[in-house]
């Protein structure tokens, strides 16, 4: 690694992970000068048991919490504006996002609107710079998390808000919430984490702090995802996958927005397909292209994927190809556990042709548009399937 | 009707009662052990005169306060108000306190898992941990004490262990 490289790294997220981690919340909030938090949750996605577990963690704290459990995939800036008015009236001084995906996005944008006392949240613009520290935000990722909870991004109403201040002050990872409903939900979390961590890890710009996060995230996925998918009740493996998602979000926040992330985000926004499913589908294609382009440090992937001994035994020039082989084998193993639940192509994922055109149009507006459209075309029928 | 519900945090009376009784008993046992065990006595002698420490759960207890007055170690109850406390060992939550005091986690493991906050001088806090370990060895059978302490003192003579145990229990129950 070039020690003279110029880099910057920010990660304001404190992580509390492990058995009964949720019970630390009252003390952690007190440390953030917060006594009146609002819980933002998608109760349908995380389940009422998760909401009860979170509320139970505040037992004996003497606190009164606000609870908004009505986040849905359709929640937009209009709902955020309504919530903001109530928050200002009731003087909530912290936000707790329970669950992954939309709940975290809504909590981040709501925090932005409340902290800045925005007159009309519907007029919030991603371009407007955030120059002020926001109220404390705590994220409690649960099964179905995508890793973006710990990032500095919030995606709402097809807008992407990005600011260092949007990142949560605290992430709480508790094994009671890590258990997924089924194997595919766990796989989606792990693949989203893997996709973002891989893109951050092979980025051309040198950043040793980011690599520490992405390295750990890749290794956690590699060592735990298969067990967690085969047995979603395996709390240790599920917690490790949740940890990898949290780490991938921190790494991703300090890297340029990757191609895989863009693909996953578009399919999630337009069709509600979990990002991890799409990212897992596109990962081999994007990495094969990256290998051909030679712009990325694919050799760096080999150590977290293969382990230290295999890394030491493999000549440097063979590591990029070996990393790809390992990654493909890992994805195949995952498919063998999940069977048809993990689609290999957009057709298997149930994406209709007319929606594909819509997706291609949206992708076309991106700077990587032509490339991403090509990848989507190859994913449509499963290029790898055709190759046999 | 507002879309935001206000939810009052619940209570955990059973856990609170368990932790309170445990701390009360341990506080009295420390007072007893300071008279019975030479090692505990020596640890207290190294601490300053009028030294007081508390151990309990955040945010609002229960607590155990133990102090040294005119060379005598005393259990001072569960309320430290109006008394300067030199070292405060605070467990971050009642649940964490229950985990530690029901021996599901040893003190060292709980510290490693970020469940304890030490407010005061670290050397004094370490002395308190050593004292607590000795007291737990006296109070608990080997099987449970091994879970609670970092290393069970297998080198103790039977006379020290069983004699001391009788002394500590008698004094704890009588409060002398």
C-alpha cells in the first residue's frame, strides 16, 4: 500500500454489538444528551416482536418514547413533513431507526428536517448542503438490513441525500433482532454487504482505514453467510452478517458510489427487489469487467476471501483470477443452499420486460449509464446460464 | 389521533428485586470478609481512610455502598447521597446487572463487553474487583464461583476456604 497516498476517512458511528446490546440504549442516549427519543419503524417488515424487544430494552429507565411504526415502502417526504411537525411540537431530541432499509432512510431525513427546522420537508433538496450537526440518530438494524443504515446516505422519494451528518451516532446490533424470516432475506443482507464491501475494497484510490472496514466485512460474510442462510435461527452467524452489513455501510460511505450499489438501488426503488439479490446477480459480471479493465485492485480481494495461508501461498499475479474463482464458488454454494429462491437472472427474479425498459431509462441518466445498461441486458436472461 | 404513540417504558420488578437483594447481601459480606480474610483486609488497608465505593446499575439503581471509616469496613446501605464516593462502578443497565450477578457473565467478561463504567481511580477499582472476587469465592459453591471470577483460587487451603466461609456467612447474616 502506498503510504504517501492522500486520503480522508470519516466514520462517526459507534457500534454496540452482542448479547443484550439493546439494553445499553438508555445509557447511550443519556451520553448523547437525549431523553425523549422517537422510534421510527417499519413494523410490518421487522415484526411486532422486534418492536416489543426494543421497547422492553427501555424497561426501568423511566423514559417515555415516541413510537411511529407506520413506515412503508410508500413513505415519502409528505409523511416526513407531517412527522416533523409532530416532532417539533413534542420536542423529540433523538431518533431511533428500527430495522433496515426504508425505516433508516425515513429516520435520517426526518432528523434532517427536524434538526434544521425546515418549514416544508417536501422541499428538501439533496443538493442543499448540511452545515450543522443534527440530533442524535441511533440505528438498530434487524433482519432485512442492507448496510446503508450506517452510511451517510438516505434515499427517499427517489432522491439521495448525502452528508456526513446523516450518519448515525450509534448502531446497536442485537442477536435477538438478527434472526431472518427465511434464508433469502439473510442472503440479501449478506450479498448487499458483500457487494458494497467488495466495491469499496477494490477501489482504485488508496484508503487504509476504509480497507480495514471492507476487509472485515468481506471476511465476516465469507465465514458466516452460508451458515446463517442454511439456518436462519443461528444467532451467532446472523449477528456476524448484521455486523458485516454495518461495516460495509461505513466503508461504502468513504468510497465513490459503486456500480453494483447503483444497480441494487434502482431495482429496489422501482421494483422493491432487495438490493442484495440484484447485487449478488451482478457481482460476477461487474468483477469480470473490472478484471479486464485493470483499473481496480482485484488482488486485494483474495486475502479476505481465501484466508491468510492461501494468500501467502498464491503468487501475487494469480490473486485477481483466484479471487474471482473463489467468489463465484461462494455464490454457487449460496445458490445450492437456497435453490431457486436466489434468482440467477432478472427473468427468474420476475422482472417483466416492460419494467426492464423503465429501469434502463433510469440507469441511462447516470454517469455510468451505458455500462450499467449493458450489465442489466446481460443479467436479463442470465449470461452465465447461456454460457452453460 | 396522532400517528405517533407515546409509550411509557415498563418496569422489571423481579430483576430489580434480585439485583437489590444480591447487592445487599454482598455489601454485608464484604464487611464480614474484611474481618475474616487477611487478603481482603490488606486490600482495604491500601485504600485511603474514609474511602467509599458504590456498585450498582444505571440509570437508577439499585446500589450498594461500602466505605472505610476509622479503619473499619462498613456496608453503608443502598444510598450514597450526602456521602463522597471515590469510586463508582456502574453497570450500564439492570439487565446487564442481572447477567453479571446471576453469574451468566463474569465481571471480566462483562467489562470486555462494555457493560461497566468506572468513575474514579482505576487502581482503586481494580482493588474492589479483587475484593469482590474473594467474597464471591466465600459465598458461592465452586461450580458457580468459577463462572463469576476470572480464576478460581484452587491454591486456597481447605481451612481458609471452609473456615472463612463459615465466618463470612455468620457475620453477614448477623450483620457484624
